C-alpha cells in the first residue's frame, strides 16, 4: 500500500494548528481543479509554483530602494521577498498558523512590481487608464501572465497577494501576518541599507522610536515580532499593540521624509521615471512590437493594459537595454 503523505500532513495540521489557522484541506481551491499531489499540500504546491516561475527569478534584478546600487549588499526585490518570508514564517510558527500558506503568500506578494521600484509604479499609475497598483499586478501575474496562463494558485494565496498592502483586508490570518511582515522587513532593511550608504546613522533615528523598538536591526525585528505575538496569541486577529504600532508608524514616516524622498538616494529616480514613461508611450504607439505573449491580451484587456504588463515585467537592466535599443543612436558603420 502506497502512503499518501499529503493526507498525513493534513491530519497533522488538523491536530496541531490553531483553531484560527487556515487548514490546507479547507482551501477554497483553484479556478481550475487539478489532481491532488500525493506528497504536497495545496499551499506547498503554490509556494513551489511561485519559486520556480520566471517572475520570481526576475525579482533579483528589480529595485527595492536604491536604483542599481554599486555594492553587493544592498537589498533587491528578491532579497526583500526572502526577508518578508522569514519574518512571516517566524510569526506564523509562534502563533501556530499555517506556515506553508504564509510562505506562499510572502513569496508571491511582489511579483507584479515594476522596474525601478515605486518610481516605476508611480509612472504607470499616472499613465495607465484605470491606474496601476503592484499588488493588483502581482495577482494578475499569477492569474494570467506567468507562462501565458497563470499559475492557477489557491484562492487563499491569491487573496493574500492582493491584500498584502497596509490597507488590505486578507481573509486569512496568514495573509495578515504577511502584510505586517512586509512592513517590518522594508522599514528595517531600508534603515540598514541607508546607514550602509551613509544617508542615515543611528543617531539620526527618532529617539523615542528607537528606545521602544530597538537600536539595531535585529533588536527592532525581534521587538516587533514579540509585540505581535503578545498581542495576537490565541486570538482571531494578528496585529501590533497600539503603543508599538504608534512608534512603528512614526519610524516609517521618518523614512518617508528622510530616505524615500531623500534627494541623494533618489538622484537618479527622475531618469528612471522618464525611461519607464518613454518605454510605455513607445510601445503603446507601436503596439505591434509588443511580444506575442502580451499582444494576446489586447482584445480582452486593451492596448494600455497589455503595454503596462510588458513594462511591469521588465527588470531594471532589461528596461535600460530596451531604452538604449529604441532611443539611443548607434554608431554609424
């Protein structure tokens, strides 16, 4: 008799996870039903599908905060994703939630990010009819664009990807965990990168925030996680305490005022925005030059959305190469 390892794992989830956890066996399923795997639960399959897809691999060449930084130790969109997954799994494990669902959402949450980070996103948001949001685009990637047919993920993973932003309302606690982990990760690693770049130092950080949250990268992450665990253990919600949340938001606001809008850190951002705008307008007026993988969505979604799909899928360096190919004169030979 061949054992069905998936069923053993599903029973273990039923016996051991929190009553508020999302069990793999209780998933609402996929848009297209498939045969169950004898080894992996549905959420593990989703995690694997995301990790093995092209959109995930492209994250290594997409900006987090610093555009094309010189140095090997600055975060990219991929390393950000891995840090989010680590923090989210730590929280889910301690709250006895479903780690596999948590990890799948975390790995997929930023697949729709544009080249050049939020600079590219803001350009498309201003140009594309109907707007552009990276979380909505991440959902579009996993539902339609990847492999030309999407990844056919479970409802819970797709919901968590769509609702990972601060104003989202995920239907699972695992989705709420990823949303918090995303903010914890980028606030702390952006401080770390800014200090490495000489744009901030520990003395410049808000004193009250640091006294409550911590003076080092590790201390801050540990304190924020412990606060969430204390506030949320055996509860039907996941959140920070009011006091910690207030100081954390002050620290986040400090970064917006002193880093995300810093003229030195953002000195090249205007060029990146102009590049993305030029590429978008070029392909919108030369729609026949879009790759076939994107042209096939024109009838259903319109030329503007298909063009935005192509631009959003680009890495930073691919976007630069495309711009040079189209707009920079070549030497005459």
